[in-house]
């Protein structure tokens, strides 16, 4: 018990000095390689772990240079996100059922091998100060489980989030 208390005290002291444990994050190339590993069909729910059933498909295309994510495939609300390397950045463009196209890039410092964070960088067919749009999010990779959360902004502030709880479909 004394060892645990001492370790906790040292960690608190380090945090107070700004020396808290940190990660170097993940490189855009390593993050892109993690996205490529998602190729296949994923099934689960949207909004809550026991919410409405959904499907998300990932496909590596363009000679391995692009990952295509299709949400709600075949439905009237089908949406597509395209992930690709642009120089030394991993970027994503989301083609939304709302008719806009938010753009994001990987936040490498906030990301890790198990969780990729994307920050809003702009977009087309939207005014981020007033229009409803996806404004960044994260993909948490847990082996054959995947959880993602995409922030929804309207009027310049977050109004909610779309969450996906998925499991890889085995062939």
C-alpha cells in the first residue's frame, strides 16, 4: 500500500511540474496504415451501444493511397469519408447527407495507435459559423471493435455528436 501511495504522490508531483506522462502521438503514415487495417464490413449501432442498427464499410482504393469509409451503405442517408495522405498530413473529407463537405486533418499529438483524432480545417458548401456540419471527431480502434464519435456543430458551437459502436464482420 505504501508503494502505491508513494507512486501516486510522485505522479501528482510530476503533473504539478508539468512533467505528466505524455505520448509522442502517432505519425500521419502510421495512422493511415491503421485506417487501412479497418478494410471490411463493420456492424453495430449508432448513438448508443444498444441504439439503432447500422453498417459502416471501409475499403482501401486508389492503389492503396486512399481509404474510403461508407456510412449507412445503400440507404438514402449514405455518406462517404475519404482519408488520404497530403504530403506529411493525414486528411479526411466527409461527403455528408446534409450536402456539405467538412474537411479535417489528423491531430497526431492527441492521437495514438488505438485512437485517431481529427480536427476541423474547413470545408465546402458550408459556413462553419452558422451551418450544421461535422466538426471533427475520433476513431477508437479496439481490435475487432471500433467506436467513433463525430462532433456536430451548429451556429458555431457543438450541439451534439454522432457515435458509432461497431464490430468487424468476420467472413
